[in-house]
């Protein structure tokens, strides 16, 4: 019988930590959600308001994946209608350090006008 952690990570295809990390966060949307959480966004509608215009079906899927892999936690703030906020876990905060490093790298190495704010 599989443990909960094994079930959560069932889509990990390799023993390599880099490959396993990419299996969880290796698409553009996931890291942009983490970026938005670092910038203070917490609610579904706030994520939809980001400049990148994430489609609703992808947002719902990525939030579920991030919650399942313990990168974020969902906190209910209303029962009727059901509404939740999302917060980074300790693991998510660690991933946030990588997102901030990517931000710094992009500011140093990508030519042209950077359209997002100058800090996370």
C-alpha cells in the first residue's frame, strides 16, 4: 500500500531531484502562482488578475497540485459561499527563494524592458 507522500508524488518519473522538482513545478504557471503568493496575492480572483492571464482551468489544476504537494495550504474564510485563501507552506517559502533568484537573474540577463515590478 502506498503512503500519502507516495500518492502525492505519483507523477514523479525519476529519482533525480532536479527532474522530480520539474515534475511538480516545471511549467510556467506554477512558478507564477508562487511569485504572486510572494507578492501578497491570496485569493483565486487575485491570481486571475495577474498580467499573464492564467486560464481558470489551469489555475484550479495548479492550485490543487501545489496543495497536494504541500507547497501551499488552503484556508477557508467563508462557508457560504465557500471561499478560500492560499498561503505558502515552509516548503513553498523555500521554493519562493528559487523564484526570487529567477527574478534577479532575469533582471540581470534579459535585454529589454522588464514589465513586472522591480521586486517581488
